[in-house]
């Protein structure tokens, strides 16, 4: 390890993140809280939470991918991987192929400036 590499913060994420603001519901079972996402990737997302959620907590997620149709959502399970203030990051778990395709289609429709931030 070189001298400078100790001071360079490395992004260890497996998938690139895109800034994305849309409604998200999180919780367990039917006890869900409505909030707003901050960013998303095919492997997870971060969202605003009222208080830190312990790392390792399993959450049910509902991603409201169509603002004009609240019935159009992707339902996923996730695990909390990090908290940064009021921002919680989760990794998706056991994503069905059909849900992954819907997620990728949603990400492809994000504004061009969000996709440019990934490069």
C-alpha cells in the first residue's frame, strides 16, 4: 500500500449509485413508514430515516416507481448496511429476476443528469 493510498477514500460499492428522489416505504410487515430515497443502484438504495436503524436490520421495502400510480411499486427485502445521520443505506436481498428488470428499467428512465453522475 502506497503512502497516498492510505488517504484516498475508496468506493467499495459493487454497483454505481444514481441520485434519485422518489417515495419509498420501509419497515416490517404492514408497519411501514413513508419516506424519500436519496440514491439507488441495482444492489440497494439509501433513504431518509427519522432515526438510525441498526446495521443488519432486515427491512421490507416498497419502491414507488411511478409517481402517478401508487399501485405500481417494486417490493423487495433488504438489510441495513450503513447509517449516516438521517440517511440509511440498505442492500437488496434475494431479488427476483422480474423485479431486477423493473428496477433497471426504472433506473434507465431517471433524468439524464442523474445517469451522467454515475460516469
